[in-house]
C-alpha cells in the first residue's frame, strides 16, 4: 500500500447544472448492487422523501432481512417476481408475473408520487425477454423530471447504460461461495 497525502484543496468545482431526477444503474458480477440501492432508499427516506422499492425476482411473500427492516422503517418494498428461474415449474408463468410486476413498477415510476423508485433485479426479466426493453426505456424517458430511479442486476442492457446518469459496475474480485462457503443469513439475504 502506498501512503498518500490528503488533499488540502477541494478537488472539484461546484456543478452549475440543474437538479433533476437521475437514472442510476448498479450492475456487474460483484456483490453490492441491491445493497447500494437500498442504501440510497434509506438515505432518501431519512430525508422524508417518498420511496418505493420493487424487487423483480423476489416473491411477494419474501421475508429477507431487507423486508423486515424496511417494514420497521415504513419503507414500502414489493416483491414482483416468482423467485429463482431455476426453481420455476412454469417459466411462462414466471414471465407473466414479471410483465404484471413491470406494469405496477411502471405506474409508480410515472405517477410522480415518489422521489426515488428502486427497480431491484430488473435486468433479469429484461435479458430473459420477459419485459420489453423499449417499454422500460420509454418509462425512464417519460417519468416526471423530479423522479430518481435506480436499476440493479447483472448484464444491464447497453441501452439503459447509455441513457443513465450514473453507472456503477460492481466487479467480482473474490467471493466466499467460490471457496465452498454457503450464503450467510444477514449478509446475502
């Protein structure tokens, strides 16, 4: 490790641009995509801003750690999915559930009621062809100008990356699972 001298001058000038709703993407094979989105949701909620979280792969009855916490905080989180695709007995049913879920998320995004809308794991129904990419792009373009949106998931379509204001790619360097260590409750749920 190289020791650095801390900066004593501000490393940037204040932006003169307009304040507006941002499109933020958390993608890549590394961990932390949803966690980062949930952190933004908590930050906005803590400022008294209305937030809605949609999870495209979690079932509506999911009770993971984030669901329990958000319930205590009064932060709405909605499971729109059918669970892991490899556990599905009917992928067409899973696709229809995703399409129905997208309509709910789209309505919230376009309603203007929310400061922040999180579309957690939305990339999966997109890359599976279950939700039309053009519909998502159109909703992102047509949302009210004050609405921020975070999209998460691996393999985010390039078209969304191109329109986004901020894109973070989580890079996998090392993962416990690859060393034979199972998922840990409270860390990966």
